[in-house]
C-alpha cells in the first residue's frame, strides 16, 4: 500500500467482495428481474453498479446454485427473467451476515482505537 493509499482502488475491492451478498440480501425480500435489481442496488449509497457488473454476477450466482431463475411475461414488453434465492443462497446469506457482523465490528474497533487496547 502506497503512502496516502489509493482509496478508489480500496473501495472497488470492498465493493467487489460485498456485492454478491448485497444481491442475495435484496433477493431475500422476494424475486426480482434484473433491471429491477439494478435499480434497487443503484439507489444504495456507494455500490456504484451497472448492467455490465450485475448480469455476469447473476450468472455466476446461478451457476453456483445460490439463485434460480424463471421467465415471466411482462405487460410492458418481452418476457423477463426473474431471480430468486435458493435454499443454498439463503444459507450463504445467513453465513455472510454472521461473518460480516464480526468482521465489521473488529475493523471498526481497530479503526477507532488505532489498534490500542
């Protein structure tokens, strides 16, 4: 890490690691089609997502068995692919939530104290 650091690169890495789980969290509220999912995530402060990011990620989550899809007719155009969590996706999200809370608390503590106890 260079003095002064590259906060942009650091933030990009943090986003990349957390984004799959943010997608799972949004889908935990119910199934959504891709563009709708992008809209929800785009409103979240700091995620900075795009179609070029989300669709490959959704494909990967589907290959990993964390989400499944179905096609549904749309009143306003062609059929839409909807994404929903699988049981494995629900477990992965629950595990991440537990891990994240402990990790976040540790980082917050270290940043707040500078590592002093």
